[in-house]
């Protein structure tokens, strides 16, 4: 969690008054608030360290006789995703390309994320470690994410071809069926779907369809 933070983001999260702002935030999840209250003292001690090993496409690490490949799958959930593939065990560590039970798309590049999901599915992993959620034993949930991305990317493309503005596209593209598919009637899952997937995915897909730059959004919430 901390490793993904920039120094500026870490500074904002530990600034004076941030805890009070979070407490006053409408609809803040009680468990999230409790976790933040417990973790804040340690978070204030954290510092961001620059990596001393980098790669652009793939890095192979040998752990004894086992080969581990760290790969950049292309822009997907963010502009800097990395996945880990263990070929002999067919284990995939997918990071936030796969988040259960609802996907996150706050900083996503939906068209490229869809391409990356197809490349991950082609690995035919027997164990998939998501960025959040339990280990998956087949590609069923990844297929579900890919299907959602395909729907949004296709609909955004149609909206652009029809000359719609972003606001018109957001009104036309109905994500209700996807919300039911991922969240059912669970209010917390529906909230997570709306805040972390629906709120950004149409905007980002629309911008990509128009060939416009897609800036990674700041993490939502009172600490941003």
C-alpha cells in the first residue's frame, strides 16, 4: 500500500488535520476510518525510497532453480503496472489489474487494460493473486473484468463517433447491469463500484477513444 505512494501523496495523508477531515467525510466507512486511525502513527514514520533496480518491459529473477518474471503489461489499471509470473508453477500475481469483488479504475487506461487482461488470460494461470481479494483458481473473474472493460470501451467508441460530449457520453453509457453483476444488492460493494470504477472508467475510455491524454486521477477521498 505505502509503496505506491508518491512523496507528495504521503505528505498529504499525514498532514495536520487530515484525520479530522476523514472523520467528517460523509459516508466514510467505519472500518476504513478505524484502520486509518490505527495506522496513522506508523504512516507518519514512513518514507518513500527510490528503487535501485528498474526495468522497462521485463525483469527475470532466479530464486534458486525457480524463474520469476516481472513484467510491464502496458498501461492498464495505471500507467505503471507490473505483474509477476512464475512459469513453472503457473502462478500469476496480477496486482490491481485484478481487484475483487469490484474492479478499481480511478487511474485506468481502459482500452489498454483490456488488451493487458487478454494477455494475462492467455497465460492460463492455475492461481491468480489479485491486488485485493482472495486467490482466484481460474480465469472466471478476470473474464468478468475483461467483459466490463469491453462494454465500456465499445460504448465510449460509439459515443465519440456519434459526436457526443463527455457529459452526454456519461449519461448515455448505462453501467447498471455491470453494477448488478459485480455488486448485486450489497450496499458497500455498490458504493465501491460507483466510487472506484464507474466514476472514472467512462471518462477515461472516452478520452482514449478521442485520442486525448488520460491523466491518472488522484486517489479519491478526503485525504486527496
